[in-house]
């Protein structure tokens, strides 16, 4: 069990892809999760812990956020810009 409080940074972003899919995201940076980011789709309420390795995993975004292959590709192009590299803190 764990119960911790931490100061975090959250970036709110909205964008529309070339296929006209709108994304409203909250991207939270924290010292937990080995430097990965908490990505929350504000429209669906779905949240995932995502780093560059997760973006390389085939079908991960489609499954996690219930997207089509095209929508997931467009989302991953954006997320590559914001997730950065993973930093191990432990």
C-alpha cells in the first residue's frame, strides 16, 4: 500500500488531426512511473502511463484509448513530441 502526495505538472492540449479527430488531452508529468507521462483523454476519461516504448508497441494506443489504427497513428505522432525519453530515478 502507498499514499503519497507530489507536486506535478499538467499540460492541457487540444488538437484536431488531419482525419478530423479531435483530441482533448491532459498530460501529467510526475516523478513516478520511471519518467513516463500520465496521458488522459478528457473526452473518454481513459488514462494511460505512456513512454516512448509504449508508442512503439503495436496496437497499444488503439486498445487503450479505443481508437482506429489511423487515429492511433495520428495520436502517436503528437505523443512522440511530448513524452520525451524515459529517465530512471531508482
